């Protein structure tokens, strides 16, 4: 997430970056679902998101790696 903050500061130098202690940071879980009957393009998009390249792109924006289980600690980098 620091990358996004730095990019925002480039656009507006008056912005200040404030670092929060870990216990105050908030994780937002995101899900991915491919419905029965979805188009092949939709399935391909989901497969790309879960691929190593897709995960690399998401990581570059501060997302943690995807996990295929519900039991997940958002503050750890492993499933």
C-alpha cells in the first residue's frame, strides 16, 4: 500500500503519509467467484488473477497472495 501512497503524493505533494501500528491497520478480505454458466472469458480472467503473473500484479499494488481457503489470517503472507 505504500506504493499507492507514494504515487498519490507525487500527484499532490501536500499529502502526508502516516504509518499506523499493525494493531490499528485494517485488512479487507476480497473474494473471487466464477458462477456456473459464466463465459469462458470470465473463467479465463479468474484463472489469470490466480496465476503467478496475476498474483505478481496484485502484489505490486499491496495485495497479499490469494488463498483458496476461508481460514485465513490477513496479517500473514501464507494460507
